[in-house]
């Protein structure tokens, strides 16, 4: 019997979130920088842009909101709300993956010190202070959507296809 199907709520949420984080890394790995920055539509969306956005999502929810950390660096601003999708500068896909994995590790460390019912230190845009449980569900939703985008981008760019996880039963 596979214990993921019978795990407690927190374990299930964390495994699904980490599974999607792994999927994101797998979907961007091996792509050239030129292909990672290619736009396939009218928006600023690209493989690298999605990855940079997900770095900011981890920072936004775990460091800024849940932990209440001051001075968290963000690329998007009121003047440039899509700044997190801008991939100009000295990036490489390897550097972005390393930054993403570091932010995911920060998020895990912050979450490990809290219960699912603990509220964020800072309120969200609605004025409410979501719980860690809500953050986990929201991040699963956010990462699943963007992993799907990455899947389509890779297929259109270089024909790479495949399941999101090699073995969903054993995350």
C-alpha cells in the first residue's frame, strides 16, 4: 500500500507541492537560454519568465506574508506589475533554477516552524491573513497551472513531452 494515499493532511499537501516544484524544475531543465526566453504569444510569458515569476511567488507568500520578513526583493512593482516575467539581465536557466530551488528551501524552512492553522503575519490583498493550509492549497493551484504552461511551451519549442512526475505514486 502506498502511504501517500493515507497520509495526514500536511504530508499530502507538502508532497503535492514539492512534486509540482520538482515538475517545474524538470520542465525547464535542458532548455537553451534562447528557447527559455522565447515568447510564443503576445504576452511577456516565456519559460524563463514563468520560472522567475515562481521565484517571486515563493518569496511573496512564504517570506513576505507568512514570515513577515522585511526587505524581501521583488521584481514586480506598482510601476511594473509584470516585472517578475522580465528576463533581461545576466540570467542563465541554471542560475534561475538554483534561485528557485533556494526559495523553495526557504519556504519549506519557514513552513516547518508553523502549523497548518497558523496565519500569515501580513495580510493579503483582500485584507485577510490566510493560513498555511490556504497557502499550500493556493501554491498547488498556482504551480499546477504554470507547470501546464511549461509543458505546452516545451512541446511547442522542442517537442519535449512527458508526464509531470516520473512516478506519481512515490513522490
